[in-house]
C-alpha cells in the first residue's frame, strides 16, 4: 500500500511503502490503530508502523530497488529501525516491537523490549545488492554477530 507519510506518520512530501498485512484497524484502515504483539495491548497508528517487509516487493521483482518509493522507504527504515552496534548496523523488526527480554534482564514472558536482529542486516544487504550498492558491510555485520 502506498501513502504519503513521513517516519512519524505525518503527511510527507514523498511516498513511502507502508506495512500491510490484514485490515489493520477496527476503526479505519491505515488511519486506525494496530495492536502491537508483545507490548501488553499497546497500539500504534497503522500509518506509523515501519518494517522491512517491503523488501519482498524488490526481492520478488514487483518493485525495482531503485524505485523512488523504495529508496524513500529505506530512508525511513534507516531513521527508525537501524541500531548501531559494535558489530555493525542491526535492524529492529518494526518500531515499538516487544519481542525480547526486559530492559532489567527479566526473561521474555510474552512481552518485553524489542531487539535488533542480525538477520535483518541481511535483508538490508539484499536491498543494497539489488540497488547496485556494495552489501559487504551488512554481510560482515552478520559474521561478527555469529556465535
């Protein structure tokens, strides 16, 4: 689904690709709210949810990696989901994700604090490769995260 939105959900000057899965909201589609799993029933406006799901549009050949909407969406992903670590850049599954242990170290019990995933650096690397960029930094990040 394409809509003009910035990372904070306000109308933007250029479109980005929005995450869609099923009719997200009881009260109004993309203007409604989605309940976040793993966050004790918290919700987020559908138009504010950022994820790397759009990368499948490129991988499956439905969008070119150089499509301006893809490039603009990557900018939002970099601003919202990217986490700099000593191993390199990692990415969260989506903003306000709650899958993972708590900040105080308590184990995950169905809710928690979302963490950055090395696997998603690979997803980002796929996008870089398909756009003609060098993906080696993403590969090296995944290697450094391996145990």
